[in-house]
C-alpha cells in the first residue's frame, strides 16, 4: 500500500488524511523525523507557513525533509505548504524558514486578508476537462516559475478562454518533477482529482527508483 505522510504540526492535515484514506492510500501524520521512515510521499498542508516553518525547525524536521526531497521524495504543498516549498517568498517574516525545494517565488497573502478568501473554477488540463472548484483561503500566488517548473493552473477570469491556459492570470498550481504545489485547498471540496494526481506522481516515482 502507498504510504503518504502528512505533516501534522499545524493546519488542516486531518482533511488530507481523510481524503487519502478514502482513495485507498495509507495516510498518517508526521510530527517527528522518525515518522518519515518508509514514506512514499508527503503532503504539507495549508495553515500558517511562518508557524509551520518554525515548528518544523523546532522538531528537527527541516533537514531530514530537505534530504528526502533531494533524494526524490514526492511532496505536495497546499497553500502554506506551497510557500514552504518555494525557493523564495515575498511578504516573508524575517528569518521565515523555507524548504527551498521548488524553483518558484511565491507571494504570501497575495489576495489580501482572511476576508478576501474566495472560491473559483479553474481550468486544470492535467486533471481533464471538468473545471476544478478551488477554495483560496488567504492564499499565495506563484509570482515567478523558473526552469523545470510546469504551470498546471492559472487564475483565469475569462471562463470562455480556449483549451489552453490563459497566459495572463496569476499561477496557482505548479509541478516540478515529483514536487507539486497548489495555492488553494483541494482537501476541503470533495473533488479528489488533485489527490489522485499526487498519488499518480508517487506511484510513478516508486516505479522509477
Ligand atoms: N496565509 C498563510 C501563510 O502565509 C497561508 C494560508 C493557508 O494555508 N490557507 O502561510
């Protein structure tokens, strides 16, 4: 059985664990470095990236995570998790720890305060034709996606735009090899396509190693 760890220091890790189990994957919380033994993939949930980053350092998880990522571990960061995966973030608090795994610059709280949270339909060609219902909760955007980064979705205010992604909207979902990042919260909508997509990446990576 595929074993997915979900970083459980803070944020909405329970919702991810529930979805993964519904999909038949093994899912368990990761709080200590020893919890990472034997994981096939890891999800870093939404929450507060400053708090999560500090707790990651306090629990001695930051270096083991960097080492596993360097070794090819598939990791999916949602919202705060996406911020933690980025190489650089605007609006960072001084000394905010980042895993710096993805070649992206994010902007924290890009849409303003909590009350500016919103829901929208996204085109995500990697998931098929049906638009994806995305929930943004004080989310970031990807301001810059560098070499090796595939853009999976952009915020698109023109629902009638063609099959391809509108090149002008802010980037909200990215992939870099086995690393996946979404600025929104796929664990709260009941649409499991992003979790399925990540499990596909995990299986693909397991086969290639
Ligand atoms: N605003 C949060 C941060 O900067 C992210 C919000 C979320 O994960 N829903 O970490």
